[in-house]
C-alpha cells in the first residue's frame, strides 16, 4: 500500500469556508479511496512538528499559526500513482497559477491559504500519514 497512498489535509481556510464536502467529492470523483480520515485541530506544537521540514523558511511561523488556527480534515488516500495524481488534482500552491478545475483553483484564496495540503513524495506521504494515524486507523 505504501506507494499507492498519499496524505492530505483540508486546511482551516477551506473548512471555515464550508468546502469540506466539495473537496471530498472531488477526491472521490478522481478515483481516490479514503482509507483514513479525521476532523481535528492541530495545536501550534503539533503543526510546528508536522511542518518542521520548513523550520528555516521565512513563512514557517505564519504556516504554523495558520494551520493551528482552526479545524482541519486529515486523510489518507489510496490509488495507483496516488502522490502524483493528487498533486495534479490539487493544483499549484499559488491558486492564481493552479490549472482550471483543480482544488486550489476552485477553493484557495492565496498562496498561504491554499485550501489543501498534499504530500510531495511517497516517503513523505507515509511519514505524514503515520504522523496523524495509527496503523489500526487506516483501512484499505
């Protein structure tokens, strides 16, 4: 399953805007199977831990603050070629550059508030899924 999963979070901006259902529908319609999902809120500490890879980047503090500002939906998705296909579905980080019909083109408002997170590699997908879910919480 490891190379056929990806990890996503519907971010606080999209949750607040009421777009959970629309985004989940796009995920399902794109052929992804949701194998784990939870509605939760990250503490600043947990958000910092999750995004630790960006700790030296100038946007890290804002990212941690934003990601701990409200509830998120964390999910593990399964599909052949999951990481690459999901990155195509969500679109570019900057919604102004995201392809028409992608999640970010439809639901993101800025580079910072870009509606969803998507793992960028198979290794990170596995790490990120394990950060949020125990093995007993993932069902394929």
